């Protein structure tokens, strides 16, 4: 401790500086760190989402960064879930469904004078994992579905629903917004730890920060479900098939909860919300000819 002291036994250098940064000094540092965290989150106007037009607080301001991050993380995801599925027909069905949903979105956006910045970067990958029932998305357009979930689906419309839901996470930049929030909370947690001055308050602050920034929040999931409903209808599928997806997930949860549930609201609750969405989005009823 007193290695730097020229007089052993007296005049601890770090003891001296500790006096300088006692309660008062610690608080000042904590306040500065908290301010930096808050200013970098709130200090600039939100970015406009090019698809939804909504203003949002994000960590990566350029869609190119999101796309690069998704591409970078893709190989690890693929490896974690048994590699790319060996069945070329199933793989083609997944990527063709993705393309259909993207085309439908394009038409809608063109009518509103908007374009999809992720358009040419979306990739829909079927993963070989036969046991884990899951689907997920990385920022910038990487969408994945496991074979276990794919095989459990009963209709084309259900596949449209799953992929549409994952596209919703990309479109709404959910990971990116989570990152921004997580940076804010980590900053505040660090400040809290410093202000508290001991190990325990530091750990408590970190734990709270982690709880607040669980992977996708429940709100994000319901928002992604809404996109699923919207996109599948645009592409010519009956949005009620999204309810079928939830039933498939619920049945699957019989033998231990699949990962898909870990941060998701439970299926019965989601079914209720999906029914409400369909009512709200199509108050005059669904157009005829939609595929189940
Ligand atoms: Zn989701």
C-alpha cells in the first residue's frame, strides 16, 4: 500500500489522497459519472426511425453499425444452435417467406415515401438445432429460427408470424435501444457504487442495472407481435395464425419452458394482446382471401 512512500511507516501517499476524495470527493465523482450517463442518453435529440418515423434513443446511430454488429455475431449464433440446417427445401422456405414479408413491407413503405434501410441486409437462417424451440434476431436484419420451432409450426401463416415478429425486433431497433438504456443504467450504477463507497452498494447497483435491462423487455415482445400481425397481413396471410404460433409455443412448454419464453410474456397473455391488435389494426375486419 505504501510502496510509494519514501518514509516507511508514515505518510501513506494513498492515505493522503483518500482524505481528498472522502465522502465529498466521492459524491462529486459519482455525480459527474451520473451526469455523463444521463447527458449521453438524453443530451441529443432522439434518432428518427426510418421505417416507423418515431423518435428513439439508440446507442448505435448508424444503421450500418447495427448491420455490421449483426453480421459479426451471426457465426457464433449459428454455431450455438447446431449450424445451418442441412435441409435445402426447408431453408429455401424460410428465406422465401422472409423475402415475401420484405417485399410486402417495401410496398407499404413506398406508398408512405419511406425506405427500409435494412432491406438488402436481412437474412433468414434456419438453424439445425432439433431440440431448442426458438427464434431470434440480431440488430440490422439477421433473423433465425431453429428447426425445432420450424417443425412444430402447422401452417405457412404461422411461419410468416414468427419471422414477422423477429423482423419487428430489427425494425424497432430493440437491441440498439436496450444498449442505450443499458449504458445509461450502467453509468448510473457505477455512480451509485462510487457514492455508496463500498463493495456491497456497488454490487447492488450492478444487479439493479441488470434487472432493468433484461434482453428484450415485455413491451418489446408485444411490439414485435404487433409487427408480426401487420407484416403477415401485408404479405397475404391471416394474422389470426399468430394465435396458432402462441398455441404451438404453449404446447411446447409442457416439457420444460423453451428458451423462447425466458424473457417473453406468457402465451395466453400474448394471445389476448394479439386479438386486440387485430381488432385495432383491422377495425373493419380482414380482407378476404388471406392464407392461414
Ligand atoms: Zn421476440
